[in-house]
């Protein structure tokens, strides 16, 4: 591919071999949609709804193909080979989809993200030369912005969560740039950059502290006191404590030679406990978009998302995938813990063990961890106050296991996964529920395509449909069957479908080699949890899933599940 560059940090701009390519409104919307999910296939039906809404013409699919062809020609600047490899047609007929595979080096967003991450790492290095390089790199990253991200499609629902993500990442880069300048003693430059940021978000304690410090260092003490007092009043009116800003205010009052909270102080470790990003995650587009909107919302307290669904539905994969998608929104770290709420042995993780995992990740030496659980929780909340940290509480059994691990201040976000619906967390704590159901038929087929060779699947479409039906479009069941097919490449898929039909019992058909991939052990965990009334709903949902599974002995398994 020749010289090719796409910029979305402002109005959409496409350059091919140095020439600006002008696109009409419809092609701009189409390309923007494909860019938002770059690397993922978008069904033609979804693109038709995007372009025409509920009033699509009868020939909309044909017209869409024409638009795709025009877009390819525009991107290739008249040379057919230039864009052939980046805008692909996937599937055929009713299953047709289109996927944009734009390399990272050709998209301004990816350069921005890369430079922001590199700048953050340099800033954490602490030495003056590294901080200087961080300031330069972050400045170059911020200079890529020519206006609001995806400005041409800002009102389109498909762009909302991506715009929110990029805006949050931009704010974080601005904060890090200001911090780097402050640590270099360039306080006049700090003032030029931090004042508009504080005006845009007057409740951000960290930004206000940087402004107060810069004013103080520039001998503008009266202004520093006024800004700190204003911040304390605003935060107090919202019922928020600001101990670090209060401490700084008192130090300025005393005209202290060294004020607390100086950016030159040692930085708290940045934890990164997220498990690896699921390599073959498919579907859940609407649920991910809603979850990202929740996490992008700034309220008086931390954003709280509750992901629920029955066993094997993919809650952990969803939460981890979400965590990687929004990790840049939380530059102060990402915490993750498996609370083992439905461990087959019945040993859910105690709160004290979970909070000690977090304290260790946050850099608290073992000898300085408080003795009681209550004191440990207080220490944990103090450490995350005023920081942007993502906390994922996976596989939680009940609200009592969760509440002590919730940060108290705004800026953080929490994602909870559970087989239980936890109405108390929604009603009392303001959690936003996202309920995961069975995959759509198209997503179930995409899951198999992500794990098995396309020619093999195309050769036996009827067997593929039967496998999908037998698995009830349950991600874990589909993944187990795909793994069996992948490890037995000589098996015909029809034989595998027949094996599912003839399995002695549904759990034998969908068993794995370890607890994470074995429906028998997963359901056993739900059985042990039946001692808790709140967990009984999960068991009923597991039974409902079994109602949809096709192997003939499912009735025998259901007969052995206790009615509650």
C-alpha cells in the first residue's frame, strides 16, 4: 500500500500519496463507522440501517455495494491495488459484512494512543531527561487534534462511546503534559495549559492542585489561595472530600517553602492487573457500546457497571475486553480480581484477601498493610482517591463481597460480573446493569469462524447450523466444540454435530479440561451458591439455558437439578 493516512481527531480527512481525498456525506459516514470498529466486520444490514434508517430503499443492499466500491476507489486514489487489502468483503448473501483493516501507522488515533502511553511511561521514570521527553511526546500527541474527534458524525449513536473514549484520553494526556511541565519547573507554561482545563472541569481536584501549585511557584499567592478555596467550596457542595487540596491550601496559607503534593514527589505505582485481552472475542457490539457510555459518564462518585448473565455466557471475557478497550481512560491503573463467587469448592474470596491484592498492586509494603479488614479498606480507598483507576470485580457472589471494594470518589470506575442480578447494587449503589444473553446466530457463526478455517465451515453449512443450535448460541459451549473440532481436523463437522446429538448427557457434550472451560464445574459452582437466596436466580437461569440445549439427555440433567 502506498502513502495512506486517515485522520479522525477533527473532521474526517483522508490523504492518499499526499493528496487530500474528498468524500461526500454518505461515504464519510460509512468510512467513519468502519473506522470506529477498525478490524471488525460490520454486517451489511447494520450499514444499511446506518445510511437509510427505517426508510431503506428496496435496492439498499445493491446501493451499499456501490458505495463500498466508490469508497475503495476513493481510498485507492485511482490505483486499484492501493486499498484492495484494507476494505474487505466478508461472507456472502444475507451474511455479507465489510471489514476495514487499516494498519495502526495510517490512523492518527493509533499514533495518539501510542504517544500517550509512551509519554505516561516516560513520566513514570522520574528522571529529568525522561520527564522532558514525556513533555515533548505528549505535546506532539495533543497537536494531532484539529477539533472534536469524529466531528462529521458526532450525532451518530455508533460514534458516541468512541468519542467519549478519545475525549477522556485527551484529558488524561493534557493532565500528564501539565504534570511533566510542572516537574520541570516550567510553571508559566503550566498556567497556560492548565487554566482552560480547570475551567472545563472545575471539580477535578488533581487539575486544581496543579493550578494552585503553579500559581504559588510563580509568586501569585493570593490567586493560589482563591483558586484552592473555590475548589474546596465546589467539592464540599457536592458532598465530596478533598483532603489533598485542603492540605495544599493550608501549606500555601503558611507560605511553606515546600508545598505538599508537588509533582516532583515519588509517583504511586500504576497497577496493571488486567488479564490478557480475549484474542477471539466476537459480538456484543451493543452491550460494549452501552458499557463504555456508562464508564465515560462522570458523576459525583465512581461509575459502576454490573454485568450479569448465566453460566458460560461470557461475562468474564466481556469485562476483560471492555477493560482493554477503556484502559487508556484510566491512566492511574487497572485493578482486577476474581472473587471466586461460584467456585465449585464453595470458597468465595474473602474481602480481606481481595483488598490485600489491591494494596499490594498499589505498592503498599506487606509490613505497612493494616491489621484489620476495615483499616485495609480505608487505606485502599485513600490510595485511589483523586486517581483514575478501573476496578474489575469478577465472578462476585453477592453485594456484601463487593461494597467494601468500591472506591468512594469520582474518577474511578468499577465493573462487576456475577451470575446474580444483585438488585440491591442497582437500587442502593446506582449500578448500571448490562445483561448478557445468548449470541445472535450471526455472532455465533462468527465465533466459529474465529476458531476454525473458513473453507471447513463453508463446506458443511448444515452441520454448522446444527452445532450452533445444539450449543444454544452459548459462547462457552461453542468455544468447547470449536476446540474439539480444531484438535481433530480430520473430523467432519457433521460427525461432530451427530456426536452432540448422541451425547450421554449435556455436560458430557460440553466438558473441558479445566474449571474455566467445563460446564459441569461451572454449574456445580452455582449449586454450591444455592445456600444464598440471591444466587437461586442464577441456577434457574442455568436451567433455562439447558432447556435450549439439544442433546437428548438434557431432561435427565434437569431432573437432577433441585427445584428452588
